[in-house]
């Protein structure tokens, strides 16, 4: 106390700043880190990426379960030139209760996923655009089955080769699920845990 206020002791007077600057730097890093981790509206555990491949007689079926995507109409894509998300061609997106179809993928409640199926001709590997698959996701614990209404869509970045079918579904974490995809008379079955 006496030493730090003594005019004749410049080293002692600078000492608090030598401590304060590293402390401030640490605090700034801490705040930035906390923002990166907790500033997201989705907890890291809700960021979903499941990708499974199935083979039927006629088709290769790829099931993706991912976090909700930014969705756009073709008109919005033309006007806004988005750099991520998906453009929808037919059908309508299922939204959480009380939520309008939003441009933002950051506002979905926990548990909401984007379930999508890519279908390829198994002989030629070409993308099948003209079929009407059915997708049913069953919760293995409760036995509750949810039909996934078909929206056709593709990534605004990848384009036509990403053409696929699917929708948003509420699939709570911690459970395991069975997805059954029917294309014509072909059926592909997938198992995954969230
Ligand atoms: Cu999609």
C-alpha cells in the first residue's frame, strides 16, 4: 500500500498495469469464447449431422438428418442470391407451432431436424427427380411414427445434383429412430440415434 503510492517508486506504480493488461486480454478471450459457445441459439449438441446410405433393387438412397436449413423460394433465390440454404420447388415446410417459415435457421426449438433423402438410379447413379417417395420416421422408444411430408429442394450452392426430398421433423435428442423410405415398391430402412 505504502509502496505503490510512493512517488519515488515508478516500477511499483507500473506494476498494477502489468497485471491488468494480461487480465484484460484473458477476459476478452473469455468473453469472445463464451460468445462463440453460448451466443448460438442452438446448443452445440443440437447441431445434427447424420448421413446413411441404403441400397434397394433399383435405387441408392441417401438419408441425411441435419440441423434445420435456411429455406428459400426460387424467387427469393433470384432476388437475394443467398450463399447457403436450400431452394424449394414443391410442397411446404413443416414449421414448429407458432413459427412462420423463416429465412433463419437459428430460431428452431431444440429437437427440430431437417430430414432429407437423395435418390439415385443404382445402375446409372443419376439423381431421380421425378419420383414421389414416402418417408416415415419412427421413434424406437415410443413407437410413434411421423410421416415426413415431401418437399422437393436442392442446395442453393450445389444445385441440381443435390435435388432431394424431405422436410423438417421434431426428433428429440437421446432417442433412436428408424426411417423407412419407400420409392415405388423399393424400401430402404435406416437406423440412427440423436
Ligand atoms: Cu433439404
